[in-house]
C-alpha cells in the first residue's frame, strides 16, 4: 500500500485485494469506490485525457465534485489500450489482479484486448466483472446505456410520477448506482467462492436487470394484481393511507400499514369510529377508498404546521415524518452522527466532503477516506507495488505471448 495509508487500513475487510478498474462515469466507478472503501487496492486505468467524469461539473477550481465522490480511495495510472505497449502493460497488471472491472459496451473490452478470455488465460483466479446497460447477452445488448434509458426500459419510469402526468425519472441516477451496488456484491461473493475453489469467475451485471430486481411491488402487482402497475404519485400503490400530504407550512409523510396504526390515525383525525368502519377494515379496503381518506387527512392537516402534526401523529403511534430538503439532510444530525459523509483534505481545494459506504463494521473507524487521484498520479507507485518496479522498457505483446 502507498505511504498515505495508515495502520487502520490493515483492518479493512478487503485489505490486500487488488482491483484493476477500467470503468468510467458512474456505475463502474461507484462499484469500485465501495470496494476501495473497504480497503481494496483499486487502480484506475485512464486514457491520456482522463475519464469522462473528470470533465463533468459541478466544478471548483477545475475539479469535478462527481469525480471526487465516486473515485475516492483509488489510484490513477494512464495507459493507452490502443497502443501495443500500453495494452501489454495492462495485461501484465491484470496478471497480478484479483479483480478486473469494466463497463464498456459489450464486445469492446474484447476488441481492445482486455477481454475475459485473454486476461483469465494467465490468471485463472481472476474475477472479471462487466457492467453494461442490458447485459452481455440479450436482444438489446448493443444499445447505448445511459441511466435514463435504463430507467425507461426497466418499467421504473411508468411507475414514477403523478397518475395524470407523464412517466418520470427517479431524481438520482439509480440505474447506474443499482448496477454498481449489485456488481460490488457479486464481486464479494466471487471472492468468497474463490477461497474454496481457487478459481475466478466471470460476472455480467446489467443496469436494466438491476432496476428490475428492485421492483418487487410492481412484480407482485403484475403476478396477482387485477390491474397493471402504474403511476400513483406520492401514495403507495397497495397501502393506504401511505403517502405525502400537505400541511400549512410543508409536507408530511404518513405511513399506515396495520390496524393499530390506522386506529391511531383515526384518533388524530378526531374520528375514532373510523377504526371500526368496515370500509376501512383492511389495507386493501382502505386503498379502495383512498380518495375519501386523503380528503379527511387533508382537511385535518390544512390548518396545522408540520411540527404540530408530527407531534400528534407520533404520539398516536403513527409512522410519520417531514419531507426534508437535501441540504438539511447532508448537514444534519443523522448524517453527522452516522458518518455518512466525512471530510478529506484535497491538495488544491482544502477540506471537502467525501462519501462513506453506508455499512458500519464493528471495530472499523470511519473518516479515513482519501481524495480521488489526479490523472496518472500513481504510475510509479502502482508499477512498483504491483510489478516490482517501473520497467525501463514497457513489455510488448510478443514478450507476453498475448494477442488482442
């Protein structure tokens, strides 16, 4: 490990695992950032101009916030994969890797000479993970993969937004992020299996597949429901009252699923008899009378502040909350106490926020993140650590006995 790392790094679950990262933009870098957070030695391979996210804002002093957030704890080395010597060096590095991650369009990695069969031939324990929009197989595998396309093609957009409005995207690049999370999960499973078999594994992760896997409510409606899944705005498609309601100075989320919770809400509304009304005797029946219940809740909330409404609801045992602004969340007590964000010192920017992976490991301190690397910042350190020194003459494909 490089000299910036301290003794705490030896305690991280993935300490000693080497990952060669050919990814760019979001899905792949998010995957490898999660693994780097856990101590993996992640080396990011970039073209001479740097990967796309270095050039996507918001910026401060020329540094991309997005690049900083999803490339934390990594090292950077520039390799031109279209150059024979560069390709040979990449293949040699892959021979010392535990994991390779790429998110090119299907077939591109093979054409570049870094496909699974090439790299695994001399490293049978290699775990090789590919992230793409539609997977390495299937009728749509050649289509370009953007998060918006993945949301559209997964069915998620049809279920998001107001019932009277158009299909709506989720307010974050959830297709990229879901694929990154599932890919990191798959890599961990493959690493565990390798401890028993000694063999690596080829991993194929699709953004669309990942989003479909996050749709159990919609799939349940499709399986047994009488109507197809569709947009229900801010209310739950199957449970009532379960949604967002307007108070005098903001919005309140109310989540009622059980009979005791509905009884508590009925008392808040000043209508305790509703709990015994046969029209509202089950979650399904309440959903069939959603408009009536929404009107009652709306009339009760209209003169109340969010704070007063929450006191009443929570005292009655009704799950409820305010709708928080993002800036309030990021600088708030929960994030601070849970350590979801930490602070790192950037050489040019000074102290800046950094994301932490969300899971707490007992005995493992948080707050030891490193900033994203400058382009090619770690060439000498990586070649020394992985290959035993920077060779004066880069290896050639002929010397390695490899062909693209």
